[in-house]
C-alpha cells in the first residue's frame, strides 16, 4: 500500500493539522539540538565545528530560552496528537498538551541549570574576552537597561556570558558584537561590531 502524504493530510481535522504542523518541525529541531548537546558540537560563523564547549557556571535558572521553547512545542504537539487520537475533546487536549509543554520547559531549565553548576570554569579570566567578537544570544537593551547573553569564544572555549551595552540601540539576537570591557561582577560590556 502506497502512502500518500497529501491524502493523509487532507483527511485530518484542522486541530490535528495544527498539532502535526507543530510536531514535525519542532521534533526535527529538538533531535538536532539533542544530538549537538551530547556530542558537544556548535557551529562557528565560518561553518566549522567546535567541540570544546563549556557553559558559564553563573548562568542561573533560565526558563525562557530557545531550547526550552523547542522542547515545549515538541511535547505540546505530541501530547496533543495522543490526546486527540484517544478521543479527548479539544478543550481537554489543549489543557493536557499545555501542561506537558510547560513541564518539559521546567525539566529542561532544571537540567541545564544543574549542568551549569557542575561545570567548572577553571581558571578562565574574563579579561581575556576583551576585544573578542561574539554573537548576541539573548537580546541586550540599549544603555544598560538589561543583562543579556552573548556566545563568545574565550580561551579556546565557546561560552554563554552575561552582557550589557552602552550603545544607544538595542542589540537583537544574532547581532555581532565586540567586547569593549568588563564590569566588576564579570559582566561583559559589548558594542555592535562595525
């Protein structure tokens, strides 16, 4: 029997199409993230792989991250599909899938929090980051209005470090920045690279 994706998709109700539409891409992204986490690989801007990845031990508990959102939508969608297939109403399905997604976010945030506590930063000197070029991971608002995060290579290891800026414009996720200085509490002061 041949499988026809178009016929299968058309046979689904709208709510099932929504859940499947979320499940397929988010599951693929989740699997790629999981593999990359376990092999320790991150891609540099030039496309080469870097396998010496460390996390900053001051990362703290972070609930709203890209990895956690991917985990949320992955479990949200699959729980929704399972609930609909078992005959639950749309309301019950939404409640169960939302609860499962939030649970996944909490679990992932706790895992990364405890992993960051286990990681030893060794004898890293934050002063070695000065002059380095990194990429904004969590947005940094202008004039030191918040503390964001920057992915930057320091002493040969890729790290996610707290950062602020004196720039007059916000630095969005993905912006390329240069470290101009550090604060007394080891927060990077960054500026948008020219």
